[in-house]
C-alpha cells in the first residue's frame, strides 16, 4: 500500500508540474503583455526613452523578460571589483549618441554589449530624444539596456527550484558587512524581555531573523527554516507570496505594546518575530533607525480578522458538515420511501438546484434571508456578529445538500435489488434494519470517497457566494489575479488547486480502502 | 377437388382445410408484435401528461425567444435620449408609452423595454447552449467511445484529462477573450475547447462498464467486428445515458454563461447573463427590481424546462421502461 501511495503521489506531482507548464504557456506566451499598462498611471506619465525602459522594467517585474540596465551593470562591475569608484561615473555616462561617448564609457558599453549578446540578450541603445531647440526632452535621455524573453524552460526550472526556500546564513549578500554570521540558540527569547522561558533560534545572515520561536498565536510553535514560495504577487498584493496572501490576517490593525530592539516602546501592530532582511533599510529610514538595530526591519503586522483562507475555510467547512448531516439522511429516507411524499419534494428540490443557475438561487436566498428573516446580507469584517455567516453558509450548503441527496438516493436504490438484500429480507429482517444496517453501509462507500475533497476544497472558497455577500475569502483570488494580470498569483493559485485535487483523490482512495475491506489497491487481480 | 368436397359434405370453405404452399422466407418470420425503439420512446414519453405540458412550455419559450425578436424591431437605444423613459415600472411605462405587451416588465437603464431585452438575451443564451452542447456532445461521445475501447488511448487520455482538468476554466476563457474579442463565437470556442473532455470521460466510463459484458464477449467470439459491436451492441445501450447527459449539459451552458457574466468575463452580446450582471444594482433599488428578476426568472424557466424535458426523455429512452 505504501509503495502504491508513493507512486500515486509522484504521478500527481508530475501532473501538477504539467499544469504549471501549461499555465505558464497560457499566461506568458498567449496573453498580450501590453495589457499590464492598462491602468498604470506611471506609464502614462513617462514619455519617450523613459517609457521604453519603464516598459522593460515592468515586463521584468511581471516575469516576462530578463532585463539588465546599463547602470545596474556598472554597479555589478563595481561590486565585483572590475571597476573602481573613480571611473564609475565616467563609465556610467552614456553619450547622447554613440559618437559622443567618452573613451572610458565606450569601452564599457562595448563590454556590456558583448557580454549580454553572447547570452542571447538583445542590446538596445536609444539615442537622446531632443526637442527642436536641441534640448533633451523629459525622459528623453539616452538609454542602454539588454533584454531577452525568458525561455519557458528556465522559467519552469527556476519556479520549481525556488518553490522551497531553505533559509541559510549565506542569504544576505556576502559582500555586505553584517557582523558575524551564524545561528544562536537561546532559551530566553529577547523579545519577551530576556527573562521569560521561551526557546528561540535567531539568525544573522539569514532571510528571517527568527528561525524558530514560540508565541501566543496558533499553531504556537513557528519555524522559518523552510518556507514555501508559490509565486510572488505583483499587483494583487505587492511583493508578497501567494501563500502568504492567502494566509495573512486581514482587517484592522491590532495594536499592542511592542518594545523594539533599540529599547523604543510603542503601541504598534508589528510582529517582530516575523522580521525579514531588507538591505540598507536601516540607513534609509529614520523610523527604522529609531526602532531597529539591524537590517531585519520588514515585519508582518497583526490584524484583527482571519485570513482569506480562514474565512473561506470556516464558511466552507461548516456548510460541508451541514450538507453531509442533512443530505445523507434525506437521501436515505428518499430511497426508503421511494415515490413517497418526501421523495417527490426532494426530487423537485434537486431539479431546482441543478437546473437553476446558482446565481439565481443565491440571490433568491439573499433576498428571502434579508427581508423575511432579517439576517445581515453583507459581510463585515469588523463586526463581531456571527449572524453574518448564516446566509453565506446556507447558500454554499444548498447545492451540496442537493448533490448528496441525489447520489445517496441513487446508490441506495441501486443496492436495493442486490442479492444480499433479498437474502436479508428472506431471513426476516425488517426493512428499517435492512436499510440502516446493510444497504446504507454499501451505498456510503462512493460517498466516502468524496469527503476529503469536499473538506480540502472548502478552503478555496466559492466565487459567487463570496462576491454576493462580500466575504473577504480566497475564492476571488484567481479572478482578481486574472483581471490584474498578476501572473505570479495565477500560477501559484492554480498550482495550489492542482495539488489539492491530487491530494483529495489520493486521500479519498485511502479512505475507501480503509472503510471497505474488499477494496485493495495493491493486489494485481483488481 | 375443393368444389367436389363442398358439394358432397355441404360444409362451407371455412370448415374445410386447404393446402398452403411452403415458403422458406415466411417460416423465418417471427410472429411477435412489431417493436420500434423510437416509437416506444415517444409512446412512453407522452404517456405522462406532465411531459406534454412541459414540452409545450419549452416549445413556447424557444419560439418566443426566436420569433419575438425576429418580428419586433428591437433597438436597445431607441429611447436613450428620453430621460423620462428610464427604469420605469410596468404601470408607469404603459402610461408613458401607451399600453403594450412589451412594457409588461417595465423599462431598463437606457429606456429599453425589459420584456424585449429579455427575449433577445434568451435567444443568445439558448443559441449558445445549443451550439456548445452540439459540438461538445458530438466530439465527446465519439472520442469517449474510442477512449473507452482502446487501452492505449486510455493511458494517454487519462493523463491529458488529469492535467487539463486542473487548468481553471476562467483562465482559458480570459486568455481566449483577450486573444480574440469577447464575442459570442469566442465564448463558443472557450466553452468547447476543453468542454468535450469531461463528456468524453463520462462516456469512457460508461463504455468501460459495458464493454466487457458477457453479451459483448460472445459477440466478439462470434467474430463481430469492433465497429459493429460499438454501433449495434453498445450505442443502443448508451442512448438513454446520452440523452440524460444532454439534459444536464444544455442548461449547464446557460447557467455557466450567467456565472461568467457575473464575474465580469462574459461576452459582449447582451445575453441573459450580461443582463443579470448589468442589473445587479437594480435588485436593491426599490421599483427597479423587475430589471433584475425578469431575466433571472426567464433564465430559470428555460433551464428548468430544458432539464426536466431532457431527464424525462432520457428515462423514456431506456428500453426497460417500454414494457
């Protein structure tokens, strides 16, 4: 069994990889990349050569191209020690036309061109854009850059190699002086004043400052050695990973008394345990300088409400439980009293839910719930009322109940003509006994297969329900990402869905094999 | 001889035997009542009086959707400049424009009669459903049959199904509407480009179930070709399954179009989905509700009627109900 499951998992992961490749082809090759500038105010502000370089830098940010600006190249050379500080500004100065380059600039421009053209880049040089009076226009300065479309192969490889990030003390650039690199283990977490017992591992040179710590938030023990990167968001939630976008808390800031490493004490929402490295941030900002002693300044803030995934999961899981509690017994009774009054009403309900567009009955229930039962019809994160959960949960449970009723009735009726039922009846068992002890157990097996899937997919949220009731859940993330051309999020969310699908099928198979001894995935004679 | 006997005995011809010529072809005929499959299907279907009512309702709705827009000149922007014509209740609209059938649902955001807009939208939605269902069913059933029959094809197609099934539909639709324009035919393309796959998978499972039944094994042992087995042994068995599937597919395209329009990924034509999307704000505005509930009611009637007719036709096409 174990070997079989491992095989299935590997196969599932492979198909998830194929899904990602397919999505990458769809979003990077087929979609028109010009669309990303549709609502970009910076794009309309820039002109001339500046607009061209802006376009390129944006393409790079969205992951379409590899782009190197000449001035970045000069900075790299200085860091590498191939260019000294004295010649730096002279080398970085691009002439208005190639003929006007200084000797030293021409030399480095030549080097830049050769280096990047050999790597398959296209080197573009834009001459200064002048007005009629000979002066350079706004944004018309001469520009030099190298660009190339990211090939699919490198895109896929770098996505999957970057997916799991193992934090290490060489994360911060080796050229940067940050004192002694290393990990320190302490029993007394300095954030709690240094005298409360709370083990922690603190790193220097790592990405996260706290690699291991305890705090009062679920799940209480936290680690940052291994982090998951599903894809960085660009427009939906700038610079934040998809997984974090889904799991970070939302709503209003929750302030608490925070004492910063410098000793500064303030009411703040910062969670200092989540500090990550941001190069040079301490020097650039006085706010940081007053609070932090090192460059680990980038923190996540405490917010009062659940994450997107949290809201979707709470609503999803409750409605799933309700659906099973209602759907299975009703389906069973419909089969038990076939053609009875309950069966007829149930069938009408099933037809209604299957045939009517979901949007229509969700609005219908919203209207009824709002006017007849006076339930809140819109979700409000700041409200502590639990009543606002009622309508979304009901709307989400309605179709699942119908679906479970339909299949339960179908499976029960299919089993009713089996030989074992006839045998039980001839043995003198009452109909109720036959139904609850024999048929039900056999009919439930295909239903059991779907349970892990319905629990896992409770997390992803429902697009329409969340839109209608304004639930801040994860269901809208994909549509939002598509509308904003956030390629990183599109890929991350799809991969997440694909992995959930794979996992729920495997778990379902394991579950039915453990419920039904007749099912075995290992025997050959299946 | 016969005349002789008759005169001798005085019995008439009925009581006398006469010789019949032996015929090989006649002796092969089976003297059972004639059974015609489709005749039986419709006999069973029309036995239920409810079906007659619902079928006539379906025909009425479809006729209304196709004939009404054809005979009336519908111009959504005819009253655009008439500021007093917008968002009128049925009573006010008839007062403003005079009594007429087209004002029984009031007027919409640009002064258009909601009733006419609804039937125009219904025409687009129903057309979309029929075209998509026709394309997907034909491709899906044919490929599904091959998929179920060949083990090699099955191996490849299962992987394809696992991969493509995980690509979100809305992503495919948005990419396609970006590549082309968000028009009716782009919508058809995006609903059919992978839509056949799930139908083919369903058919594949059905074929797998009956492929290895004893009667097919016997048929194969007697030397029947695979094509004949598929057409004569399996296809008749599948008819009711296919009709039932069609009954769920047809309304599902209409519902899906409504869903897409609601999340802002619909087509540019004013289908029922687009109308519902555009009138969402009207739902909560007193006096404007009909603009929203009008199309919602019509789309629900269309989908329910299509579903019920299809399901009952599917039941009737199962030969076991023909007894």
